[in-house]
């Protein structure tokens, strides 16, 4: 099995050993772990403070960074919830506001497979 590690910006900056421990554990279990270099923040700080439009580029970037992976593992429940619960809402609002389907479609494929 091959997975991508979404280490999150907080873990990467403040708790880098968390990501290292996740890799060691998964590899010990026989899982191949990749770390997509293009990953950044999931946008939770922006979204939670009301800056939804500023979150949208991060939704697109997340989708592009993890597009080739069937599974994404993260050591952050709140970032996982952001992707699973709020990304669909962000895409739906973009459509409702007449800004096209691009954002809703960006998270449809691999993101849906990973979170259901």
C-alpha cells in the first residue's frame, strides 16, 4: 500500500518529530509513505476566521498535491476534518456564488475517495 503523508503546517513547523514518527510507524507496518513537496497549509486558519475566499487557493493546491494518491494520512484530526467536511462546503459556496464549478470539481476525485 502506498500513502501520502499530509504532515500539516503546524506539525511541520512546531512538531516535526510527529511526522517522522508517523512515517516510522507506517513503514514498520509495511506501508510505503510519500511526502508530496507541494503540500502546504489546508487553509483551516483562514477558513475559521472568516476568510473563505483566501482558503480557496489552498483547496486547489491540496487537491493538486495529493491528486495521485488513493490514501492520505495526517496526524491532525482538525486538518483531516477541514478537508473532509469544509472543502465540500467551500466548493458548493463557490458554485452558489456563480464562480464556476472549478473549485467544486477540484476536490471531487481523489479527495472524495480518501475521505469517505
